[in-house]
């Protein structure tokens, strides 16, 4: 059964991701093109998520999908796992309507909330055994990244896990260098996009993307209270990386041990949106 809960924002209310709504809805078709063409490596990441959940949970578990979009990756990634309840949160109602259709025949319970995901997490009382967020947290300032990750750590508890998939700067790369490399690499590579669609993406990336290095992503996770933070996947273009974070020490995820450690200070950029 799929339940879609619509939470309307009050006038003047504090919505951390308010600016994302218009852009996200305008760019949804463009974003779907990148998913369909696998330019963001969703197929590989979905397979890792599937294997990680099967390795971690021998019995039923609850799953939280933060900034879930249309849940198209989850339709495949959660198939064959022991997930009992899925909870997706997203600011875009059109995306949630697609998510409802994608998950309508799922063998697990599904709840979808139309809310700003940061606000939702700050007010969340429910426990989740595992949480996922992809290509969204890098829009927040460093302080807000930690605040959100602390809320996720509180929701998943000592025995839970959080999987984070985000654009990531190289160790010796500042934001300007990241943007230059993004333009040079991805503009010719993302052949599915029209010039106008690339322009949408580029305006968004230059105004709203504030990625961290791998070391900083892991350090922010530890600052938020996760005992273990590792990098386990780098996409072929070296822009997007996957980090499982665990509430307590345990075995390496999927046998991979590409850990990143060491305190690195994060820049205090303050902006956010999506992709």
C-alpha cells in the first residue's frame, strides 16, 4: 500500500530547501535523462546499495530515502531485500507522484512525504534502520551538512547505517577547480542533453553545488556521530562517490576497505538546491 502525505508549507515558514522547488520541477525531465543514460552511475550505485542492505540485514528492516525523487533506483535496488517499510521524502510533488507509481506494486509498505527534507529530518521522531541520500546534501553549507547528518545519525541509531552519494572534490581541488573540471568533462560527455538542458544544469551547479573532498565527507560523518565512514565507490568520471556511514564499528561494506581518514576543515559555503 502506498500512502502519499502532503505537507503544505506555512507562509513565512522556515524551509531550508525552498529555492530548490522551482528549479527541481523545471529540471526534472533533464535530471531523468541523466538517470536514464546512467551518466550519474545510478545503476552501479543501486547494485552496491542492494548488496549492502542484503549483507547488513538478515531480517526485516526499515528504510529512509531522503530527497527520494521518483524512487526509480529504489524500485530495483530494494527488490530482493528484506525491507519491511520504505519512507521517501522529497520537495517535489510531481516526483513523489512518479515515486508512488514506481513503488505501487512493491511487497513492502511505502510512505511518501512531500516536505523539505532538512526540515523533515530535524523534526523526525521515527527510527529507521538504514537511510540513503543521493546528490542532495552537497547543496547545504558545511554547518547544515553536519546538522542534517546528526539528525540522520539520531534517526538510524547505534546499529543503523547511512549511505551518502555525492559529488566530491579531489583532495587538491578547490570549488573553482571542481567547476572547471565539471564543465570540461561533463559537457561533452552528457550527450543526452540539449544545449538548453546543459545550460540548466550548469547554472544550477555554479550557483548551488558545494561539494566536499572525500576526507571531509568522512570527517563530517564522524563529527555527526557515525563511528565508521568509508568511501566504497568512485564513478568513472571521478565526480561522484559513495560513502557508507555506520553507527558503530563493523566489517567493511562489501569487503571494500577504501577508507578515508584525518581531520580536514570544511569551507563555510551557504547555498543549496539539487543535482
